[in-house]
């Protein structure tokens, strides 16, 4: 009888923990794309990238953009980027997207010296669930990134 009580208590504890974690599967249907003002980027320039989050699910998704975000450029001689890592994610912008709906915003990126010529750029953001938020521990999040965008890296303007 004692073993049965211990086993039942353990199962209830595990089920309680599992049910407190929000379902992140709806975020799998979010697709992030980036639109650049042009595909020829100059070393040292700062440019605005327009990001668009599209809901490809068959149901609405309510979430937030988190603080974590970044980008990465892989070039002919190196790589560069920026990464904002947040230990306890919080919501910076709430959104609710119906199936097929999207939301857009802009952010700056800085083009580092990754070598002149062909390169690939990717941008990512953290999407935060509105369920299970804790002031102490933050919220559950999932990274969403763009496909790689082919770009051409040009020399610095003053290097001509």
C-alpha cells in the first residue's frame, strides 16, 4: 500500500509539472521573413531590416515578441552578427495573428567585415508565450529565424 501511495504521489507531481509548461507547438507555424532595402551591403553600414511574422497555422496564435533577438552574416572570410540573450524573457510587443495574418516591424543591423563578395544573412527573434509568465522567472520562449538571405558585401565607403 505504501508503494502505491508513493507511486501515485510521484505521478501527480510529474503531471503537475508537465501541465504547468505551456504548449509551444503553435509557435512552430510562425514564419519569420526579412526584407532588406537592397542586397548589396557595405562594410560598416547600419541599415534597417523589416521583419514580418506570418501565422501559417490553421488557428490563431497569441504571443509576444521577446527581448532576445539577433542576426548573423556569413561571408567569404568570416562571420559577424549581434546576439541579445535574455535570461528571463519578457514581453516587448503583444500580438494575435489569425491564420494567414502577419505583423511587421523594423530593426537596425550593422554590417561587419566578413569579406568582400557573396554572403548569407539570417535574423532571429524570440517569441514568448503569454501563458505561465512569472515576474521572477520570466516566460517560456522559442526562437524563430529567417531563412538565409543571399547578399553581396561591398568594401567600406572610405575604402574606394
